């Protein structure tokens, strides 16, 4: 342990000179019980901080998410340019609508949950989050509570309880009081927190309340008040398709009138799915204008497709929190065309209408790779982009050109070199860009580095905020970290809601005559040491119509499981920025502790409780019941309801205390090099207050 802390201290010191950074990606979602492949070249590792909610793994060409139960968790991706946290929301499957997670057999009562305490000095706040679930037969009770103790800025009020939710559900009905993350449709409410009353009764769904909070990473910001009432009716057409009608009404408060639009909206939503390899949705909405949305996803062994499109006219009713007026579209596609040829296409279109700003950002890149052999590939493709400031009007830039370079790949090493030549519109000189990447790995460690140089390239002007200086600093780092037009388009989409609510000024795209970036990542993982990630980056841009900007970043993040039920996460980052001659140094510290709960606190869900105990012993006589003198087996792992665990002591004895009244499943997980079999059934159904003995025989036969 002393060596571990010494290594961490040395790493933090080195990172001050090595300049690392931790950059997040856009939030994602996956349905419970389903897997989703996300195309993202360069992912070398992926892990989830809450495997009970979602599981993650790196695969060729991207990473795969598997939803376990509805909720939200953080997934960390390790790529060539650093470690990136992603907020992943596991959604309730739409078929059937009444799905509410796991259910037990008649008479069984299962309880589980977890709590987390997190400190972050930017923003300066301590956050506590607790979620617990009780399943009694086909009835489920779920409680979620989040509390923040923040030091607000002058004139600001802290968000003390940004989340409190109490849900009671059966397979066909559910009632949720106070807060719920509503995921209805793209044009009504899509992953938005609504504080009020939520009712599901078979195919009917009703929501009424007010919007209460906007979250951007760890920043909890009071949102503009919008009153919402909505009613939905679901129709299952067949095993592959469903139809849903929605009628919603939005009423914007005085503080939201500038961006939110009051009024009714009626939508018709169609959903189609074919096994797990293709899914598509389409929605049309009418009211004081029109709106259209569509999505398509395909995931096979060779082809990956993810596409979405949304358009909302300027007068149609909308929350204007995440669904802003205008047009947004994204496309990501990859396919193994032949044995040696791999094709990929990425594109985006952003046209968001904000009160004081309107920008058009369009990008498209066709990037095929031809593998001459299993170690050497050749990249050659086309790229085009457009950046236009429509309001206020300013000169924009259009670019089009080609890219080419070799790709190298071995079992434990790889790299690439890419040259890009672009023809720019107007009086802007042509761009010449190139980038170099390299990586190497062992069983428990991976290291990577990259360098890129760009000329006459679009970049973001420094982000401004008069009310949230810490948020401004974060967005400054993220905006300057965007490496290509596609990432710039995604950043505009992610931050448009912050601009619409006045937390930051609308982002502005300018032209830099020269830009260079250097980055390094070291990632180590082991059962004893935990997961340690070190990142460093230097970014510098100058010339053109932007002030000189130089960012130096370094960070270390560490996570480790402590026992079966605990996890510790710690991170330290150091950011130094110099914008137009003004220098600023910002350290960021984040520490969290997570603990898995095996029982529900009685003050939340009161009820009678008892204990379940028993022995694991050698039962060559096939008695199936432990008696004095039987040979005990110590250190054997025992599961209660598939979640709670215990080990037998030297007497072969185990016990679970505080077990809710009802019937439970007890299962033994025994391993031995000798041939053996269980003389008693495993798992066993045992009532609270009962005994479960497990006999193991090494007799032949």
C-alpha cells in the first residue's frame, strides 16, 4: 500500500510536467437487457464504475455497452488521447411498457442498492447519492436520493436536493412521486428530469410537473422553470413494431420565455426492431409548427450503423433544455466490405437557432482502410466541412480535401501517420495537416502518444460566462481539445442548452493560423493495484482572428474495489491556461466512495426482518443436514438472492442478518481440484429466519 501511495504522489508530480487531461464524451443510453455497439476507433479499454447498472468492454472498432437494470452509471473509455468518462443511462425497454426491472418468484423478497459520497472542488461541492430497491414477488419499490452541499457564487442558490424519487411498480402499473428521468420520445421528453407525478397503467403513461435541474458533468444547475403535462398511449402492432400517440403541453415561466416555447404538441411515434441487429424509430409532431425526428441503429459482426436526425420549427412547443429549435443530424457507419477493405463514414449537421446566435456546422469524412496484410494498412479518404456564423453574420470558412497515410498494427503495438490537404474558401489559405499516433501494451499496462499539427484551421474562441467561472474554465478546456470538425460539431450540440439558459455565451468559431497538440496516456490495471490512468496534453493555437491560446493539462485518476462491496475513486488534475496573455492555474480534485447495500434502511422501507444462516460441510454420508462432528468447509462463497455475499468461517458457518421477511434464494459457490458434487440442492428457497445447509461429497460414484 505504501508503494501504491508513493507511486500516486510521484505520478501527480510528474503530471504537472507531463500535462495530462481528462475529456468527457457525450452521454449515451442503452436499454436494459440489450447490448449496444458504439463505433469509436482507438478505444483500447472500457470499464464501468457500476457493473450492476451497465457493463462495458472494448471491442474492435469501438466498445460495447450492456444494460443490466434501469439507472445511470459512469463508463470510462481509454483511447489514444486519454481517458474519457461517459454518462450512460440504462433505459426501461419499450416492450412491454410495464417493464420495471427484475422480479422475484412468489413470496420472495430481494433488497439491494448502493450509496456514493463524492467531493469535487470544481464546482466546490459534496454530493451524496443513494439508491435502494426492494422486490417482493412482482412488486418493486425503488427510492433514489441525491443531496449536494455546495458553496454557491454570489446571488446563486445551491441545488440542495436535485433528485428525490419514490417509485412503486408492478409489471403493468407504476407510480413515481417527485423526480423521474422521463424518456418518452425525441420530440416530447427525452431523458429529462421532471419533478411531479408520473403514472403508468398498462399502455397508458402520464407525466405532470416542472423541470427542476440541468446537469452538465458534475455541475448541477437550476434549470429554467417549465410546467409540463403529457399523456401517451402505446399500441403494440406486432412482435417487431409499435405505435405511440403523445399529447404534451409546455408552459414556460418568465425566466424561460426567451428560449422555451409554450403550447401544445401532438406526436405520432413509430418503432421497429428486428432481433438485435437493427432498430429504427420515426416521429412526427404538430402544434404551432412542425417537428420531425428519426433514428436508425444496426449492429452486426461486420457492420455498425448509428444515425439520428431531428428538426423543430421555430414556433413549435418545446422544452428548450436539450431539444432546441433547429436541425441536428449525426451519422456513424463502418463496415468490412471485403477481406482486406474496411470502410467508415462519419458526418454531422448542426443548425441550432438560439436567441442571439445561430451557427451552421456541417462535417463529413469518408475514411476507408485497405489492409495489405495483417500488420500494414493504407488509409485514403475525403473530408469536407462548413463553419458559418449566420447571426451575427461573420465570414465563415468552407473546406474540402483528402487524407492519406499508413496504419500499423501488431498484437501489442500499433501506430499511424495521416496527412491531410484541404482547400479553403474565400481568401483563406489552404490547410496542411498531419498527425502521428503510437501505442504499446502489455497484459496490465497500455501507453500511447499522439501529435498533430494544423494550419488555417477552425477553432473555438474562449468560452465566456459571467455567472459560472468554474464551468467557463471547464468548457474552455473542452472546446480547445476538439481535434477535428466532427468533434467541434458535437461540442456545439452538447453546449447549446447551456447557451440557451444563459450559463455561458454562445460558442464562437474562429480561424487559427497554426495549431499544435501533444498528448500522452499511461493506463495500468490490476486486481491489487486497481485501475490507474495518467494523461497529459499540450494544446497551442495562434494567428488568424483568434488570440493566442495555450493549455497545459495533467491528470491522474485511480479506482479500486475494496472488498466485495466497496469502491474508491480518486482523481487529480492540473490545468494551466494562457489566453491572450492572461494566465490561470486551476487544480481539480475529485474523491468518491461507493458502497453496495445489501438491505434497505428501515426508515425508507419499514418491514419485518430476520436472519438466514447455515453450514457448508463434507457430506459423504448424504445426510444433507449439518450435525456436530461433520467436517466443515471454510472460505466458501455464499450468495443471497444473487447479490449479497458471505463466506463461511473455520466452522463452515455463514449468516446473513437484516434479511427482509419473505422467501429468499441461497446459493453456494464451491470450487475444488477434486471431483465433487452437492448432496443438497443449490440454490435453495429459504424463508427469513430459516437455515440452509449445503453438503458436498467427494465420494466416487
